[in-house]
C-alpha cells in the first residue's frame, strides 16, 4: 500500500464514521447549543460568579465533545472513550449547579468550586516546582495561605440534598493540612 491508498482509505473510514455516528449532525447541534447557552445562562443563574462557573464548565464540555468527534472521525475510538468519562463528570457538575441554583447555600457551593479549581492549580504548580528542582516561591506559599484562609465552607449535611450520593461533596475534594 502506498501513501495515496492509505490516504484514500482514511477518507473512506472518516466518511463511514460520519454517516454511522452522525458526527456532522452532532457538530451542528454543538454550534446551536453554543448559541443558546448564553441566553439560557442569563435567565437561569443570578450571580456573575455562578454564570462564569456555569459557562466555564459548559465551554470545557463543548471542547471535550469536539475532541471526541475528531478522535472518532480519525479512527481513535479508545481515545474518544477515555474523554467520555471527563464529559460525564462535567455533566454532573452542570446538573449539580442546575439542581441547586435555588439553594440558600448556592453561593457557597460556587465559591468552593472555584476554590477547588484554584487548589488544583496550586497542587500542579507545586508539583512542577519539584520537577524542575525549584524552591517553592513565596508566591506559591502566599497562594496556599490564601486558599486556607478563604476555604471555610463545610457541608456536613450535603448528602441530605445531594442528587448524587455516589459523589458526596461533589465540589469539595480539597484537603488542607
């Protein structure tokens, strides 16, 4: 087989995948979803902080879905399947936000979600400092101290109103020592 034959085979395979899994239609749906997302966010959520978190999660979900489409069309279903878990987790976060947007503690959930994201970035930066044999900077220590100071929310009764009992404390998976 020469390169031209391989290229033709790949094009035929992509066409079969597009027809079987309707990836073109899915791509069109994602574009329509993006257009509707902004208006829905404005009408469903009250605070700017909640809107930004909701949009950020949805943006990650859209990117993940597009990556899944590309991997499927290119003939890498295993890679697409591994991303489906990430998409599933993002959908859980979206569902949690929508289910609890009227809760009196909703702003606390959003704050903790953002704190968790900042903590994940802190852990990554700390690990990178070790990899590159750098001393932990004062900025990194200051970030850690700021996270500890601002992370005061706890959810002792979260399972009472949690729609996802298999994910207790879905937004609070950070630990400070």
